[in-house]
């Protein structure tokens, strides 16, 4: 079910709307009560996450009886950016990933950021998918702030990526979606892969397999459908 979780009026009789696609499983087993969030489209010129969201939703919807719990997909946190393939919020040239956790007292973008955080908060795990820029192709990797490394590494290993990069605590990271969620108790992993403005399908399939591997490890996925996607060593 698609729901608008944050919205604001624009200058000329239009609205910016951030949507969540909630997929609830129909497993016959005791409900796990677990919820996983997949977030992308924070930077509108990073498109790999679009493919991962579409593919994940497709597999889940075709196998709802295998899903025990809820998967919330947020394909376009910066919908104006995605629509125009612009990294920031168009016209403002504002990096959406530098305004979290947001505030209801601030600008339109800060208000949207606050509503996004409040909707994701409380999930068992959140995966925030990014791409590289147009000049650089990066292998699928997880980026973790060293402050949260101990609790996140076990989950990062499930995601079928080639590399886990633990950052030192840089001030600039503190205004990101992932930092805001992690410091308020919602475990969030940042994935970076591919090239800006392109979709590297093999990387997308590799991460999608990792997402289903994680769901399986969380007790939310009873099928082995994902194993055909791309090498998962389990
Ligand atoms: Zn990004």
C-alpha cells in the first residue's frame, strides 16, 4: 500500500510528496512483528537504488506468503531531484542528506526531513542506498560510522556487498539520515555502489540478494528465491 508520509506545498499549485510503499507479508507462521525499511533517492542523480527498490518489491509481491513482517520502501526521499536527475533539491541546490534530523520549525526541506525520520523510526533495520558520482564507479560497499560499528557490522555482513568501510566520526556526517537514525536507536546501514546517473544492474542484483539474505537472517523470509539473483554465500 502506498502512503504519502511527508508533503509540502510548492510555489505554483503543486505539492512535493514523499511516498512509502508498505509490503506486509502473509506468512502462516507466528507474526515476527519486524519491520525493515529501504530508503533511496536522497540524491536525485543516484539511480541504482531505484532498481533495487523495484526488484525487491517485485519479488516480495510475488511471494507474499514467504514474508513474515513488513518491508517499507521509500524510493524517492528527494522526489523533485529524482524527477529531474538532480543531486540536490532543484532550485535550492540543497543536499537533502545534510539537513537531518530536520525540524517542524525550519524550512520546507527540514520539515520533510523530520517527517521522514519519524516514519522510519522504530524499524528493526533501515538500509539507505546511494550511488557514486558520474566520474567514479564504486564496488558495492557498506559505510558505517565508527561510533555505531560494533552493532552494525553483523548486519552489514548480511548484505552481500564486497566491502565494509568504517568511517571515523566526521562532523559532516552528523546531518545525514543514517547518523540521525542511528543516534536515535534505529539501526541504519548506508550502501554505496555504482555510478551516478546510471544503473549497474549486476550490483543492484547483488544488493537485492543481500537484502533477502538479511530478511532471512531476521526470520522474515522463508524462501530461497533470492539465491538466483547473484552469488550469496550462504
Ligand atoms: Zn547519495
